[in-house]
């Protein structure tokens, strides 16, 4: 792809991992996910920073999305440099060295009637 789709900076202003779930794991474990599409010809080196209302940010979390691939990154599976706490509101900044597309999804299974929300993250012009 000569002109890759996407942007290099993305923000998800709303984040919350429910602290409990209702249903079998891992399918129905309450979680937040950043779905990252790298449609380009170069690997994307991505840095994620998590912001809170009452403490300093967590991160950086570093990972690679290979060229012409997608990665579904569950926030509740992040461990290094620290886990993202459940039951606490947060926001995130995603920065990549090549253009990518970011979609945000939450599965909230605290009730037996599950709730799933999804939205495209905010992107900044490069």
C-alpha cells in the first residue's frame, strides 16, 4: 500500500475495566480492547500510555503490530510495566511510528445480559 491508511496518534478518552464478570472466561470476562489495524508494509512500533484522574500515568507499554496485520490488545492483560487496575476510570494515548487505525471496544458482562460498546478512537492529524 503506497499510501497507508491511518494516523500515528490516537486517544481513547474513556476507559474502564469492570472489576467483576458474569459468564465463562475468557469469552465473557469483562474487558477493554484497543483493536489496532496496520494495513501498511512496515511493522508498527506502538507505545501506549494510560492516564488516570488521581495519579501519574502508567506505561509506556510497548508492542509491535506486524505489517498487514491486526492486534487486539486487551487492557486487562497488560502487565509490564504494571497492570491496568480494574474498577478505575482511565484514558489512553496510542502512538505509532507508522500510520495505524485504532478502534476501542468494551465487553461489560457484570449482568447476564452482556453489553458491548465499540467506537473509533480520536486521531490527530499528522
